[in-house]
C-alpha cells in the first residue's frame, strides 16, 4: 500500500497485537460499531469483549497482511489469530466458560474498517464459516455463542 494508513488504524493494529484494551479504546470513535450478522456492538461492548477474550486466552495472538485501501475508502486487513483457552471466558449475560485448554485457530479472514476524524467508526469481519468472533466459541465447544 502506497498511501499512509490513518494513525488510528495503525494504533488499533498495534493495540490488538499488544492485547492492550486501553490502546485499542483510544482508537475507536465514540459511535463505532462492530457489526456481525448476529449482533452489533458499540464501543463499551467491543472493549468488554476484548478484555474478556484476553482473560480467557492470555496468549491470544494476531498476524496480518498489509492493510488495503478499498475503492469505497474503507480498509481491509487479512487477519490470522488464535490462542489457547487457559482462563475463564466470561461475558455479561452469558454463562462463563471455564478453561478448556483447547487451542483455537481462526481461519484467515478479512476485517473491514471505516475510519473517521475521531477514529475507527466501523469494524466488520467477513462472515466466513469459523471466523471471528463466533468461531472462537465454536472451537471451545460453546453451542450458542453470544456473538
């Protein structure tokens, strides 16, 4: 990619790789939406989800290809991610899942980002079979994932 990436996206990617929820939160616009076919999360829910994910999977890791600028002005990032479920996975309004010791490997797939002046305004994972976030739950044996 020849054009410089928006600073918010650069910092967001670095925050994910560091599992730093505060850093990630600083990159999100207040009106940001994380959109899946099942659920749309706002900023507090996104940060709550990530904090719970990192507690349940302390070794959660990310790798990615170079972000691509798309014709509509959004960005696409092909992510590879996974970790081992060694901690309790606990979300509000959902039964906690005790550590299973299972390794989770999410199939590589794109996440699409829109960035405004205040930071990321939209995050939309490509809804592929086994993709994040739902695939995380499927791989540890949760029958009715919350997302």
